[in-house]
């Protein structure tokens, strides 16, 4: 049975960095709307933040097509999005019903560390109120949701 690793954490909690440090992850499909936004921003010579609002619906469509492609190949998937709520994770379960789902949870850094990490991403500004809202509404994944395992990323 193929696996879907759902990364669960606020922006700048270390999700993408974690992927790059996992040797086994290179054989998995990497699903992310950010990837598509970054590609488009580079193509048009603008920043992530400048294209985000207009391009995000297209990025979501491209990501969904990518999921369908990799699902048809029974490829293991790493889903790199915040996935901080049960509702957001349910959509991933629904798109990949025949997959084993593993939650990989990222600890929310201190406000100071989060601000430092966010400021180190020029051209990718995320309003603090958006981050604060994600932190406030964060729902820890559970086995009852359908995960076979829950990992704490380190």
C-alpha cells in the first residue's frame, strides 16, 4: 500500500527543510502548492508574495492534477502543506483513500524564532495575523482521524 506523509505545521516550522534532510524522501512525490507558486513567480520575474493571491487557485489545480498522476502510479507522497486542521487533512484523506496516511508533526517555534525564520524568506511575506490564526486553530492529528502513525519531526 502506498504511503502519504502529511506534514503538519505552521509556515516556517521546518517542513520543507525536514524533507531535504530525509534521504528516503527523494523517492517520494513532493506535493505542494508553494512549489507551483514559486515556479510561476520565477517564470514571470516576480516574488512569491506578488503572485500568491492571483496564482493560488491555479496552484491548487496543478497540485490536484499532480496528486491524481502520482495516485495512478501508486507512488509514495509527501504532502507539504500546513495541514493544521482536521478539515484540511480530511481533503487529503479523500483524495488518497487507498493510501496509508502518516502524520509528521512539526513543533511550532517560539514567536521570536518564527519571526526570524519568516524574515529570512525574502519575497515570501506571510502576515503575522495569518500565522497567529493558524497557531490558535491548530488541531493535533490523531489516529482516530485515520492516520496509521503520527511522527514528531525533529
